[in-house]
C-alpha cells in the first residue's frame, strides 16, 4: 500500500490525534504550496515520521493523482473542523 493511501486511512481512523493533524497539515501545504513548519515533523513518532517522508517522496513523483485528491479532501475537511 502506498504512503498516500496509508496516510488517508490513518487520518480517517484517528482524526483527532495530533499526528493525524500534522500529516493533514503537511498534505495541505504540499497541495496548496503554502508553508509548513518542518519542526512539526519531529513531533511525530518514528513510524509517522517515516510515513511523512514517504508522502513527500510520492508527492514528488506526482503519479498517485487520485489518491492525492482523496487525501487532500480529507485533510481539508479536518482543517475545517479545527477551531
């Protein structure tokens, strides 16, 4: 399973977890080309940090368009739930 799909599933299952919110902000920053504080990645545990790095690699390849769209949509929904 690719990282984009794993991230989408993780965010769907644990939307209120800080690590899911960090991954969501990373996705939003990548898609909208806005800033992202790299120091946030260091707040992730090792497994989620590795997932974030894999997302960056896959995003660069840009061939998982459908998966990216679903993950971006979910991340946008999560950001709108935040106060």
